[in-house]
């Protein structure tokens, strides 16, 4: 039987950020990209931002995404204006009926919401449907050994990611990984986006519970894994 891409995966809004750090509550967006992919993985629309986050960009973060504090101050747009544009574009994509793809969605979406709150930018009442290739890959190929980073998972599904840690390249690769997963496991996935979104909520919680149990057995009896998906509640410092 020929594997075919499900209809719900034929037009995808893909999203990614590069940031000042790994704490979604307190890190700032440095670059962001939102693109629209067609069924063959081609990019039909793309929107990119470079922001001046208003705080120093740590050297460790700059070494990952290549944007230094000096570069952001020289070429980046005002952070509030940038966050307004990103949130508006994300909301527009959802209103146009496209699911939003984000790899490890709780990081990027939680961070973006924290930024919106920081600058008084209106946040949509609901961000859905969201598709998270990380959650789906872990659920559908749960016994595969090895890392589940975007780089590793892209390689596993034959998706090019030669420009890793560029927000645009990462967002597009995540969308193409999602399409590869959707094609391979179409028979195992709900046929409707609303059902698939709800399923990921449950799968993310179960995956976090399993990881927490492992960590408590193996390393830290007090370890806590947050399985809230796709956006987590955080307290800003």
C-alpha cells in the first residue's frame, strides 16, 4: 500500500525562535521565523525577524545562533514591535486554517507568550491546533534509541538541516519532519486536527510522567518533569 500524506498535513504553518537562553520564562527572542509549507514541503510564504532583545545576549547563546549583542543592537528591530508582529502573524496563520508546527512546542510557545506579556501584546484566546514533531515521533517510534534533537530526528527522516540553529531552517525542517512522520504513521494518527491536538496533550503528559519516573529511579528522587503541552505556566523573574 502506497503511503500518502494526510490532507491535514498538506499546508502547515511552521514556527521557530532563537533566543538569549533556555529558560522560556525569562529568555528573550533574538530571531524568529514563520513559514507556510505546501504538501511537497516547499515554502510558499516566509517571514523572518531579527530583534534587539534589550538585554545582553550571552556568549553561549550567540555561539549557537550566531547573533551577538552588537549585531542585535545594530540590525535588530525594537523587541516590542517584533513580538507584536510575530504574535500577529502566528494568529493570522491559525485563523487562515493552518495548523502550527513547532518542534518542542512548549519551549517556543511558552517563551513567546512570556514575551507578549512582557510587552503588553495581546495573546490569542487559543493557540490550536498545534503539531509537535517531537511528541509525535516519541509516541509513534517510542523504542528507537538515540537522541531526539531536531538535528537527529531530521537525519532519521531524511530531512536536510544543514543550517541548524537558524530559526527559518529549523522551522522548515520541523515542518518537513512532521510531514514525514504523518506519511509514515498516517494509519496510527487521528484523521482530524482537533483530535490530534488533544491526543498530543495526553501523549506529552504520559511521556513526561515516564521520563520523571526514570529520572527518579536513576538519578534524582525529587526530579519533576512538566508534561503540560503546548504552552506551560511559568513565573517570570
